[in-house]
């Protein structure tokens, strides 16, 4: 997880895009205790200057929310 945080502000689009995609993928395989951290990462990337990164972050956030819905409903 610390590696993801270090890449949030990386100057290369590809790194930030990879972080956004990784957050969604990790949400499917990790313990639910990690989900708040993944949500926080997505929230930060939603404000990225590149639309491609914002789209990937929004998609990952939707995966996380869907997983939370399964947990509570």
C-alpha cells in the first residue's frame, strides 16, 4: 500500500493510471479492512488533472462501492 501512496502525485500519467486501476483490482482480492484506504486513494485521483486517470479512479470507486453494497445489503 505505501507504494500506491507514493505514486499518487507521480509526474507520469501512466503511473497514476496504474494506481487507479490497481485500487479497483485490489478491492476484489483484499480484506475489507483495506477498503477505506483504497477509497481514499480513489478520492484523491478523482481530482487528477488527466481525464483518463479520473475515469479509472471513478471506475475503481464504483467497484469498491459495489463491494460495500454486497456487504451491507
